[in-house]
C-alpha cells in the first residue's frame, strides 16, 4: 500500500506540514516529534513523492506524455490542452510516440526513469497489457482506457454514435450506413460499431456497414461497398474516415447526409452542413492534467472521469 503525507500525519497525530518538515530535515522540529514521525515513516517504508518535493523546492517537474500518433487530429487536440495546462503549472513536457506498440510504451517508461521524469500521461488508444502500464510506479493518468487503481480519462464511444444516429433518425433518415474502424481497435472500433448495430436493432433499421483501418485512404477505397444498397445518410466513426468519404462523394457524385464523431477543421469548411459531435478531446487534456496534479501533490486515490459528448 502506498501512503500519502496526509495519512502519515494522521497516524502520527500531527499536521501535514510537520511531516513535510521532518522529511526535509528541518532543524526547527522538536526532537521527540521528529522521532515519533520518523518511526512511523520507517515502519511503513514511506517514500515521499519526489515530484511534490521538486515542486516544493522550486524545481520544475517533468511530465512524460506518450501519444499514439503525433499526426492524429483527435490526439493533437488533447495534447494541445495538456501542453497549455502544464505550462500554467510550470511543468516541462517530454513528448514521445508509441505508434500503437506496447513495447514502445515499455521503452518510453525506461527512458523516463533515466531522465527522472516525475509523472506520465499515457494515451491508451490500443490494447495495452496492464502489466506494462504498471511498470510505471509514479503518478500516471491514462487517456481513452481504464485500468484498476490507475487514474484515467475515457470517452463515451457508445453515446457518440447513438447521438449521431438519433439526430439522423429525427431528421427522417432511415437508410443510414456506417463507415467504422476494424474491431481490433476496441474503443474507436468495436465499441462504436456495437453502438451502431444496437441502434439499428432497436429502431428496425437494416444495418449497412463496412469496417476499415484508421485512414482516410482506406475509407475512400471501401466507401463504395456501402452504396450497393440505397443510402441517404452516412455515419463515420472518425473525422479522418469522413475525409475519405467526402472524397468518394466528390468523385462518385453520390449525395448523402454526412455525420462523424469528433472535430475535424478541414471538414467544417468542406462540409459545413455535416452533423458532428465534440467528443471532448480538449476537455480530456485539461482533466488529465488536473488528475495528474493531484497525484503530484500527494493524493493517492485513483479517479476515473468520463468525458461527455456535445454537439459541435
């Protein structure tokens, strides 16, 4: 069990500041108080949070940020919020890329330890084994995936698709196709596809879907498969897939209502009437730093925060 300064203070029946002074070897602490606190510290094997101590000493902590892909539009929005929030806290970021590879995450953890990084924000947009995540022993927040006893920010994938489908259904669309991500992607892929299929079942809509990899080119190449049946609206799992679908519509002459999850600036200009929802990427970045700061200040309780979907 990991203890905090607050918990040590309660066990010793002293204030948090007294424990802090003992840890920092303040000579002004009375000898009997120092001995009492030190005995509890030794008995529990308490190790002070070096990040918090760095902050108290006026040194800037360093936070490692492991993104999946630096060219991802959604992750870029989250990263921008993270960098802005870290700047406000006078914290230096160290940004690396996992490229959806678990071994790269392990390698980055090793690098962070060598660089004496104080805390980590990890983007978990792919199946990442818990044993690898737990290799990082310091403050940690995971984005897009939840793990036991590890603070996380996660998205409402099911709600995002349901909101799009509900609005299209309200507008009178019944022949709604879906361009999604392969099920090997558990969040952006599997969960969003399941939400589409569930809506179709509950509203007696014949499902018409095709699953592709996470690229505009793949979406463009496979979009025609959907139009072997009548389509009057198309839901895309991401803005990147919507870009591919837009290219297909331009070249094929097909006319349909477009809807997609997330924020995509080019599409807002090319398709001003497209239906989209803000998936909360920017809010996720701010919340991730908020949770991380609590850990850097000595709090040990893991928190999980669900980001709400809002219409753009």
